[in-house]
C-alpha cells in the first residue's frame, strides 16, 4: 500500500481542544488518519497524518 502524508504543526499556545478539533476535521473531511505525534520541549506539537493512495486502473 502507498500512503501520502501531511505534516500539521501546532504552536505551544494551541489548546488541546483546538488540536483535537483540527485533527478531527482532517479525519472526517479529508479521510486522513493520525500516524504519529511528537510533543517537543516547550510545548510545540507536530502531527503526521496519512491516507491511502487509491490508484484507478487505466481503461484500455
């Protein structure tokens, strides 16, 4: 399977509710799934989202 990735960064001033709302919106409307999240010292967060690439067969 092949995936495409999107990196979403949140500043240290973002609340958990705001982050959750943004990730939920990506999941519901863009069909993204949460792949990984890193919380850095200082409070900044980076989340990697991924979704499967669906390739349509070529019509002859």
